[in-house]
């Protein structure tokens, strides 16, 4: 067990966790949760990136789990259109993510 440090934090990219753990993301989360300070949100089918909630990742269960556990860090939509030009524009992805969060009554603040 690592000692928790004030000046150390982890950026959790749920896509990369999914590529290793799949639906068993809680294994990673439980081991790393003391250090998670920032969460990158994106979705995919296999390695093909999709709009939020059009892929396989458990975005809402992950967000709800973090909030339930008292997470107060940032959530960030990671949109890689520069490397994946076939993806829709960022504005479309942001609207999609906001609609998804609202549908599950997850409050977002600016």
C-alpha cells in the first residue's frame, strides 16, 4: 500500500482502464481511488472511439461510483478528433455527454 501524499494525484483515463479491465474497472478503481484527482471521460467500441454513451464503457456507473465515494475532482471529456478525424465535432460530443449526465440526474457545474 502506497502512502497518500498531498502533492500526488492520478489522472484516471477510463478508456485505458477499460482496455485492460473491461467491465471489471472496479478492481483498478479500488486500488487507485485514494489518488484519483482527475477523470478523463471517453467511450469506444473496441478501440474505435465513439460519442459518449454510444460505446461499451460504463460511464454513468463510474461517475456515480466516484460521486458516491466523495470524489470532488474534475471530469473531463477527452476528445481526440485530431488523431481520429472521422469523429463528430467537439460540440456534438459535449452536448451528448451533457445530455447523458442530465438523463441520469448527475448535476454538472460550469
